[in-house]
């Protein structure tokens, strides 16, 4: 699996970060970009039937492709959302990877037993991940990735105990009185902390949605 990223701080706006990616030597910007999106690309690749190592190859290929494009790339939000742009890039890298897989498998089969029409037909039946099904997966995984990033940003702004209260009461749906009992805290304190952290979390989610479309 890919390495776990360092704790996120509040990221700059997506547009300013993309601008910094023009400089391939800006390691901080590229690390922020990688930490923000590698899980998303990996999970989408896995959803198409690729194994762990294959999905990691797609992640690597995607970021290599982006590193080659970014020096001359100018992102224009008026022409489309960042989410849609990254979806197209990811989908194309998965498709390229799958086509290469098919070509390699066909070559190995032909080398072993000659050009067999039935075997070739089997290869062509491998699903193309570039259709509507992949778009649905992308939308679901994008949302999960966005929520996870929002939570990491909130984690950098609150104490470990306050984050735990929020996780237990909101993400795990544990009743507030049980959270208070579990953590040996007063119910009013738990309520106020949950309300404050939930407000921060909602604000982060809204900010990320505005920036990425």
C-alpha cells in the first residue's frame, strides 16, 4: 500500500496549489497534491478490477503524467470543475493501463499457442472502465475522499479529545449521553464540543466543494 501522509494543515485554494505545481521543484506543493488525491485514484482503479499492485501502478502513472503536463498546464475553472478534470485524467490512465494489459496478455497467448481467434475474443471482452459505471464510482469515491480530507483538516484545529467526541457522536452515531459516560465528561460539555467541531467540519466540507467543483 501507499505510505500514510503526514498530518494535513489547511491547504491553499485548489487553484493556487495547481499554480504551484507548475514548478516541479516545489516538493511541498506536490506532496500536498499527492496526499490529497492518491487514495481517490487508487480506490477508483481498484473498483475496475485491478489488484493492489496494479492500482498502485495506475497511481504512479497518473502522477507521472500530471508531472509532465503541469509545467504548461493552465487550469481554468470557467471551462470545468477541477473534479471533472481530474476524473478525465484518472479515467484515461486506467484505460491506458488496461489496454496495455490486454496487449501484453494477447502477446503472451500468441507466443504460447499462436494467434487464436477465440482467445483474442476473450481479451476483448474485458470491461472498459471508461464508461458510465466508472463515473458513478468516481462520484462516490470523490465524496468519500473529500469528507476524509475535511476531517483531517479539522483534526489539525481541535484537540484529540474533541475530535474523539465528534467521531463517536457524529460519525459513529453514538448517543451523546453514552459518549459522556464513556469519556467521563458532562453531557453539556459533550454537546457543545460536538456542535463546535461539527460546525468546523461542515465549513471544511463546503470550502473543499467550492474549490473543486
